[in-house]
C-alpha cells in the first residue's frame, strides 16, 4: 500500500451466533471500501437459530433449515472455523484453536465479543454422564432420534421394568427452552405411538422438574399457571420447587423423595457466561460477563464492544427502579443489541457519537406443541392455544436470518401440515459404523 495511505481497520468478531452473524452482516453491508476488514471466528461453520430447535427436534422443521451457513452469507467477511481460547486486548491479539488442534494468533484493531452462553451444569451425580443439553442443532437431532428409538426398544422388550424406564422422559429446567422442548417432543411421541401395537400415550411418562415455584418466568405468573395446567392435562407431571439430587445410571432421585428410572434426561436448567472470558483481560462482572456501557462498549475501552448473553449491558428501561439492572440473557435483547451494535461500531470508526441501547420488554411467545401456545404481550394481550401458537411461529419466522431460510421453513411447515408429521428414527446417525463393523466381522 502506498506510503501515507490509511490502513483498513481489522475488526474481529468472536462468536458466530445471532449477535455475531447480524453484526457481521450489517458491517459488510455498510462498511466503505477499504474502511475495515471483518473476521468472524466460531467453532461451528453456521449460526443456529435456537428458538426453532424444539420444532426441529419434533420434525416440523428440517434441522438444516434452522442453521445459517456463515461462509455463504458473509461473503465479504473472513470466516475462521475455530475456537478462541484467549484474548489479550492489551496487545490486540486472539489465540484461535483450529479444528485439527493447531493454534493461530489473530491480530485485530477493533474487538466485538459475541460469544454465546453455555449450559450451566450443577454437581449432580450422573448429570454429566446421563444428561443431554438442548442448545445445538446436534442435540436437537440426537434427542429426536433418541426419543423415537426408545419407542422402538420398548415395543420389542418383554421386561416391564426396562419398558417403563425406556418410556420415561425427564426435562430438568422450566424456562422457555425446557418447556418448549418438553412440549414439542411429547407431542411428537404422542403422535408416533399410534403406529405401535403395544404402546399407547398413557404408557409414557413425561416429567418436568423446576427448582423455582413457577415455570417460564419470562411470562406473567397467570400465564405460567395456565401453562402448567395445559401440560398436566396432557398427563405431563410438573414438579415445582423441586431439585434433582441424583441421576446416576438413569435413576432419578428428586429432593422431595420421588424416585424413578428414566432413559432420557434433558438438561435445560439455565446458562452461564462462556468460560473463555476468564482467559481474557476484559473487565468482567460477578457472573463472568463482560462489563459494558449502555452503548455496548466494553467499560474503559474505546475499541471493544460486547453484546448478547455474555454482555453485562445496563438495562436503561429499568435503571430508574434499579440502577444496577442489566439486560437479561434473552433472544429479545440479542436481536436488538445486534442492530444497535452495527451503527455504534461504524460511528466509532468515523469519529461520530454512539447511541445507547434501550429496549423495554415487549412480551413473550412460546410453543406448547403443534397448534398450542401461549403469548403475553406487554402484560396486556394474553393469548392461548392456536392463535398464540400462530403468533409464535410468525414472530420467530420474522427473526430468522436470511430470506432463503425463511422460505425453506415456510415450505417445511406447509409439508408438515399437508402430509402430517414424520416419525422416523434415524438411529444410525448416532453410530454410523455399526453395520460396517458387523460386515467386516462376518
């Protein structure tokens, strides 16, 4: 480059989830020629739209359609498939561990932390060995195949105790993820048992365990009570103010004395900040999140920003009642923070004033299975059943990145409506070499 000519700024986005993807999309669209380059680093080559994972697990949506390939949509960005293991902002470097295990050092001028949260596991015996999370498309696919395969195994066994264990399913965590996963999977299994001669819906046991005194705290208490009643009418057992004490060998022991065996244990009991942040020199709060200003800038730094689940951003809609309030780790904030992040980064690049992020809670939508849902808008409009379910689908379809994915999901829904559910267990995916190994030994 000619002497004296200004070098493009190097922007590093750590994380390719909703915040990372939308920030990169906005920057590649609005950056001027040679103004800056954008590099996105994520362990996965795609972004996952997590609110659609329950429908992907239930077979209403093709799993490939709830993910967005980063390289395909970020054509003017450099995408690295790897895991950032360290950030040294003092030297403006990040250490990236590639898929094959080797490490590289990436230099940058501006940093955007868009790391997603990770599951918060508790020291419960058997949880790590028996539990399955519900944050990735891989986990959604696994659970779909696993639940359907339990029906196949139960149909083929004559052992009543084993059959009872195979047909017992437990979800621990009564937030959005847990309730929607439970409702969609139970709905799918209830539909599937019509094709089994010796299994009926009443043979299955579905259990929801929640440590607090209510489920889905994002909606009003009244809607939470309604949701519990809907689940219980479907035969689902709901344990509130209850904690799991042990899950060893699939034997579930709750702190109220309840004990039973279950072959499926789904863990959705909360999230925590990405532990990688502890290996940075960025300022963190007591929960391990990056401390930010209302403009989404990292406190004390003019060249670093953070947003999403791992950012402790002041919640200006609540600071009057609580000056220390920060934005909750929710999809609502992630979506809107990404929109504010792009103009703020551009303003910093161009020497202009940044604007604060302000968003007041507008309401929540949740699916409780096919044609069933709950909606709470501003605490005023509360819908139940089919209308709420339709609003849930419409809202999340509008938030799904790219026109391509929106259209594919709409066709998935149309196909499922016309031809009903697919209830095929692709169990071979869990262990694809079984038949090959058997053939080699024969």
